[in-house]
C-alpha cells in the first residue's frame, strides 16, 4: 500500500510521503468505496446500486437516498459515457501535477444513468500519460469510454479515452 492509503489524519510530517511520486495519485480507500477499487483492479467499472430499488449512486455510501435501504450491490456498467464537464488546472500545482500540466480533470456522465458522474482524466491513447491530450480536443458532451491503468504497484484507476465519432 502507498503512504496515501495508509495515511493518518494528524499533521505530523510523514517522512515516507513525497508528493512528486506516484503515491500522489493513489486512491484513498474507505469501507464504502473499497469494492469500486477491487473491481477496477479486475478491469471492471462497477457502480454501487441499491439492492432493493436498483437506484445507482455515486460516490459510494451506506444508504440509498430514495428508499433508505442499506443493502447494495455493484452493477457493471459499459464504460461508455459523455464528458459532462472538465477543468484544466494551472499553476501553482503540487510538483507531481506540475510536471504533467497542462492536463484535464473530467466529470463523465455514464451512458447507463447520466446522474452518475465519475471524476477522472481523459488521455490521448491507452496507457498515455496524464497530460497527453491537448485540452483543445475536449468538448462538453463528447463521447468517451473507460479504460484502466496501474499508476503504481497494486493501484488500478479508471481513465477515459475520447470515442471517435
Ligand atoms: Zn433504494
């Protein structure tokens, strides 16, 4: 596990944490969100859904906002979606991110349910880096599809590719 995953909430200096390394991008796992990362590690994009009324919800949380049921299941989705919004961060940035700028942070609405929006990065090609896509190629509503990458050992995260129209 990376220092980010095992970090504490106190403010003591962490000698093992270097923002310039890949740990800066490691997901912070919690009990509700853990299945998302476990499925991602198998190359599956899944969304938590209510076991009683089937309403999908994201980010993961214990209770259904519609029927208040605490039982949930993780339904696989196609990985197709549309760019709902995005930003292109500018300096000052943390050193890890500065070296990749300009890059994008995208909100993608899923084809199965546009109310479900995932945060990620759109890159130029499978396996390409964070800042590989010219931000000028992004447009709201653009079709995208999910893929997966392993930025560090034991860490798998989804990212997005532009669909060719
Ligand atoms: Zn429900």
